């Protein structure tokens, strides 16, 4: 089962995603937290520390995988497993903009969707967290616009493939597709 969880910054989507993955795993699956954030500066370290604190007693095993999420598969133990991937926006930025190169939206969209497909095939449950960055009405400079385009395309493809799509608004999960209506 694959679930895509979307929402704005600070809306409660991470807490909701953690509750969902733990409920889905129900103690029968090893739960992995697939962290995609490249940590820069004090603010980044604080955000990571906050998320670690939120997860500390949940028994999740963390895999840091800022690019090429398919490479997380061999890092997991055999047997039933569930994955919480957080977050898609970071992954898109990491894949699109490296230290030396910048890739186009089509390349990044194809790569990430293929990798997530492989990840989904290797686990019982996959919960993906992503940011809703499409509602500000601003036209950005070319690099940022490529990022927004790629993220939007990936959201659309993953929503099509997902069993559930949930948008978290002010802490309230709103089911867009499937799930607990």
C-alpha cells in the first residue's frame, strides 16, 4: 500500500504520517524512516533534532538517503517492512541541483518516480510526505520554477499510483483519494 501525504509547512503532516505508518505496520513490520534532507546550517540541524525527538520512542530505523532512494532498499533487513519517506520536496531538490550540475524536470520526474516504484515494490507499506508549494501564485526564477514543475508532476504521478492521497490542513487529514473518509 502506498500513501501520499501532502500539506503546507508546519501543518502536521509529519505527525500524521508517523501515526499512519505505525498503525499500518502494527508491530508486524520493521519500520524505516527514509530521511532525504541534506542538513545545512543551524535551522536544518534544529529541524532534524525535532523530528528525531518526535520519533525516538517509535522504534523506527533511520536511513539517510538524500538522493537515489532505490539505494535504500539493500540497506533494509529482509522480511516485512514499512517505509516513511520524508520528504519528497527535499528529494526533488537534491536530485535536481547537485554541487556541480542541474537537471531538467523531465529527467528528475522520471528518475524519482522509477525509484519510488522500486521502493514501493520492496515493502508492504510506503508513506510519502511532501510539501504543497503550489498555492502562492508566484512565478519564480527558472531554477525554482523547474523544481516546482518537477514536484507537481511527481505529485500527480504518485497520486495516480497511490492507494490513498491525504492533504493535511491545519492538522486535519483530508482524504483526497481512498482511505478513511
